[in-house]
C-alpha cells in the first residue's frame, strides 16, 4: 500500500511519533514517503502560536510540498495539539491537499495535558471528510510517552488494527 506520511513538529515529539509510525508501516510492507512540513517565518512565541492555532490560521510552507495524493492509497497526517486545534502548517496541508477522494487517512497527534485533543482531531476529521477521505483512523500520544517506542507501537497496533491488518 503506497502511503504518504506528512507531519509538522515544533519541538520534536510529533516527529518521534511519525518515525515510529513510518517504521511500523514499513515493517508491515507499506511503501512510505515522508514529508515534514516546514513553515517559513515560524512563530516562536507560545501565545502567538496559540492565537494562530485558535484562529485556524495557515502557515506559508517552505520547500516543495506534495499536496497531490494521486498515486497514494493512504495518507497519514501528524500534528501537535495547539490550543485545542491543529497547527497552522497542518491547516495549510488540509486546505491544499488534492485527489484525496476515496482514500483512507490516519491522523495522529501528540499532546501535553490532553485538553482539546478530541476537538483537534474532530476538526481535522471534518476537513478530511470534506476532501472526500473515506475512513479516518487516529491515535494520540501524550508527550511524556513519545520516547517509549513499545507504548507507541502498541497504541498504533490497537487503534490501526484494520488498516494494518493485525490481530494484536
Ligand atoms: C503553542 C502550544 C499550544 C499547546 N496547546 C496544547 C493544548 O491545547 N492541549 C494539549 O494537550 N497540549 C498542548 N500543547 C502541548 C503540545 O501539544 C505537546 O507538547 C506536543 O507533544 C508538542 O509536539 P512537538 O514537539 O512535535 O511540537 C501545546 C504546545 C504549544 C507549544
């Protein structure tokens, strides 16, 4: 199954989780392309970051970003939770993604206190559905657990049983 993993990570937690997911998908025989979203002029102030996320703002992304999902069977999108919402870089991706119709998606987040995780996921799911995504699977990893690979893999296996085609 040809898969695109797209994620944003400011502090590295979501990147660690993305790497575990990529490893797991490859172990299961998936062909995986990975893309880290990099905003131009990234804001570094916590309150400004929260404000942008709360307002659903988008970021201008540097590098060539592949928004076109033609040729992929599955897209995985990862974001930290910021102020109960996805990050501006991920907002941009969700807005610009093309040819998503009929494909499945895995949404993953990392988070701190856990406040707003559900809201963040629902907001991403809603936009993926608007783009024609068929089924959305998701898992969330608390920031204190991102270095625990076994925990992350067990979460992924548990939540992604159907897409990974695993029993346990
Ligand atoms: C601007 C900002 C806002 C955040 N808002 C939330 C939040 O609403 N809920 C939550 O559980 N964690 C929140 N966090 C914690 C992050 O989601 C968490 O640390 C995440 O793992 C960071 O991922 P990263 O290292 O990939 O950037 C926030 C962090 C930042 C920097």
